C-alpha cells in the first residue's frame, strides 16, 4: 500500500461513527492518482510536519546545485575561508 492509498483508507475509516450500523457508510472510490515521487514525499512531509524522517530535501537539489558550481560541505577546501549566505539576503 502506498502513502496515497493509506491516506484515503484512513479518511474512509474516519467516517464511521458510533451508533451507526457497521458497513453502512458510503465508501468513496479514491481517485486513481500516480504514486508520489520521492521529492513529493519529502515536500509533503516538510509541509505537514516540518521534518522528513526518510529523506533529506537537499538530496533532490544537489545535482542542480553542483551543475551551478555550488559545492557541498565535503567539496569545500578546508584552507579556504567560508562564505556564509545570510537569509534573507539583504
């Protein structure tokens, strides 16, 4: 079961109420959406909780940053002075 299927099943289960006959609520066919990409999973985790336990957002941006000449922590020469970007840049 992927994440979208689990969310739809959880939403369906939340519709059942006490005092209602079992199995009498109307089931909804979830939309047939494609499985989330790893980037979408990270983005939705960050949006919903502020953290991502399975992946890191920078992993998805690293290739584009490398192609622009940005280097990661491991690519920085130890003897060179560090430049820090203040956010928001002023």
